[in-house]
C-alpha cells in the first residue's frame, strides 16, 4: 500500500544544509496502523507531508497505492489527497462558516463517497449527535477534534495521516479520543500512520517506528 525507498530531504539553514531524512526506507501494509516516534525536529511531520504529496524530496521514491508520487502532477496529487488520503492535525482546520454536520460531510462530498450507516456510526461513537447544528467556534477543542476525525474517515480513505492528533488535549481526553479513533479507522478499513511523542498513545497502534538520524527503525 505504501512503499518508501532511499528518501532524502534537507532544508537550507543559515549554517548550511540540514538533512532530516537520510536514505529513509519504509513499508506499510493496507489496513494497518503505525506510530511514528522521534525527537522534535527529527523530520516526522516532514515525512507525513512528503507522503501526502505536499512537499517534495531531493531524491528517493514514494509509491502509494501503486503509483509513484514523483510522476504525478499537482492536479493528480490533489486528487489523491481528496479521494485516498486524509490528514488529521493538531490544528483541526474546520471550516468556520459550516455547521458540524457539513464539516463532517465536507471531504466525502468532494469525492462523492457516502456511507450513511457509517456516517451514523461516526456521529454516535464520537458523541456528536447533539452538536450537528453548531459552528466550530461553539465547540471545545476536544469536540473539534472529534469533528475532524469524523470528516477524515467518512469517505473511508486508504490512508489516514495524523500529526499529534491529541497533542492539544488533556491526558484523559487523549486516551478517550485515541481509543475511539483507532477503532473507527479499523471500521473504515483504512491504514493509519500517526506521529506522536507519547509512548502511551503509540500502544494503540499495531507497530511503532522511531525516526532517528534520518532513518526509521522498529521499536
């Protein structure tokens, strides 16, 4: 489903080039979950952006769902993100002028992929039934995160990329959200690659990998 080979990525700094990914290789199977750990600045978010086609590497190959990302133009990459990849970040990027219900349906509407029974399941499991007519600014951060998760999963993407999705929540809320999130990812039949600093959050994943000195190793 996802195969990365010899990926290199560096950034220009005042003191010279800084290499964050140094020949990184990684594979991920369909319907699997992986926690991506590493120190701040080690390149975890950069790796997610490269997989999503939001950034480009200096060299190396990323193959997703049978396609080499380097061969796709911007339109094809945007289409891939719309239909096959969902992104969940600490900043939830809800649309401020849309209701909770319309935010949940937003990406599914873009790719015209609805499952009414799964939509009901998402709303019920994430505790959103009483909030559907509210706007994002009327919600707590925990509620906003639940809306972002529902939006990311409704169209049943092949891959969900999550960057510290519970980083702005307290410990108890984080545990509650993660338990529901990972269960719903399984129900969607999606794979989940999640950046986290927390070994406790990583226990919800089937596999954990550490990004260190530009390369990944299982832990």
